[in-house]
């Protein structure tokens, strides 16, 4: 008697998905990126300098495919060390999302010595280059390459009053993204910058945030949409937030706002800097109050139909 043939399974086999590396995972935007990726079923490798924040992040998602690495990209040496740690995991990387930034310093450029701007570029710009130099080769090792997404803030097109150093750094970051976009083509990796043209609503600024500011989770959804393969998303180096369709994910498992965690940080946080502690200080709220005063003044001078456009450049 011939053995009975096994009945064909009606279930489609699960396809293992390559993890997404999130730099600055304990920052305001970083937590939103992690939340969006996990909700979409993507494994996540969360990287930040804040070890306690990483443990809290893992505790919030005990059943998720979430790995944590305490690391930094503040220098080439730190970037190389992080690349070695990622290789030790033995998991091909499907994408990198860099939500990194320096401290919340403010003030007129003319009121500071030249060393002030140099420090800001050291903290806001050069970590992105250090990270890209050592993580782009990891993406290139994947069978189909991957996408490296940088998240950039406002002020690149017009000077941001009181934050001229950020305008300069953000404009430089956009050019860095364009250069890396062209150079990375030779290794089969796509580099893009997600340009957010307004501040991001986080726990620290929520009381002063405008309604039209995107949430950290919304930013994470759009950053992930650039990473997902086969999506109908813009392919240019710099992509505006408004031009990206958020990835279609179910957020039924999201039990609380990603910005309501106890870890205090800015909306964009560089894991190799001491910004987490700095942003928890009461002085971290001062820029938001100043912006609110400026917006109140602008509303009295500008017709009401132009309010939204002005808010985007604040």
C-alpha cells in the first residue's frame, strides 16, 4: 500500500523580515520609529547611549522582536564599534533609520564665538557621517541592499530665528544626504533624508505644540515607509514629510502614546551625546515658550489664512 500523500498546507509560509536599526531609539522621535516598526511586524535593533532608556523600551515591548545595543555614533571610532556589535548579532540588516541630534542649545550666532558653531556641527552633523560610513557597508551586505533614512528637522530653507546654528546644521545635513545618496548607489544602497518642516510634538513640548505638528509616531510611520521595499514612495535624496504616504500598519497593539514614556529627551536625539540629561532640565522648555511668544506676535501681524504656512517655518 502506498503511503498517503501529505495534505498540502493552506497557510503561506512566513517570510523572515530583516530587522531595522534605529539610531537614537530612546529619543522622542526614535521611540516613535521603534513603535511604528514593531507595529508593522518588523524586527528592530534599537541603538542609543541611554542604557536605562533601552531597558525601559524593551520592557514596554516584552514580546516583540526587539534587540537593544548601548552604543553611539559620535565619532568614527564609536561608529566602527557599533558596526562590530551589529555584525555579532548575525542578522542581515534591512534598513537603518537615524533619528539623531545634538543638544537643545539656542541663541544668536553673533552672540557666540566661532567654536559654538563648530561644536554644534560636531554634535548635529558629523555623527550622521560617522554612522553612514560604518553602517552603509552592512546594508550593502544584504542580498538586495537596503535603505538608510536620515531624519532632518526644520529651518534648512529659511533661517530659524534664535536657532541659526540648527538651520546651518540642517541645511548641511540635507547636502550630506544628497552626497551620500549618489555615492551609495555604487554599493546598491539608497540613502534618503526625511525632511520634517516643523517641530515634532513630543512629551516635553506638548503643552506648547501646534496642532499641525506631526507626532513622533507619525514621523516613524513615514520613515518606515521609505525603508519598506517595493513601496510607491519618492526616490530622491531629500523627501518632504508631506510627500510620503504613511505605511499601512495596524496599531491595535499600541497601548499608549510613544511620547508618554518617562525618558526625557529632545525630538531628535544623538545617542552618543549627553542630550538625554540636558533635555530633562526645566530650561529645555524655554525654546518652546519663546516660539509660542513669536507665534503670538506673528498672528497679530499676518492674515489668518497664512497662519499655517508661517507655523511650518517656526
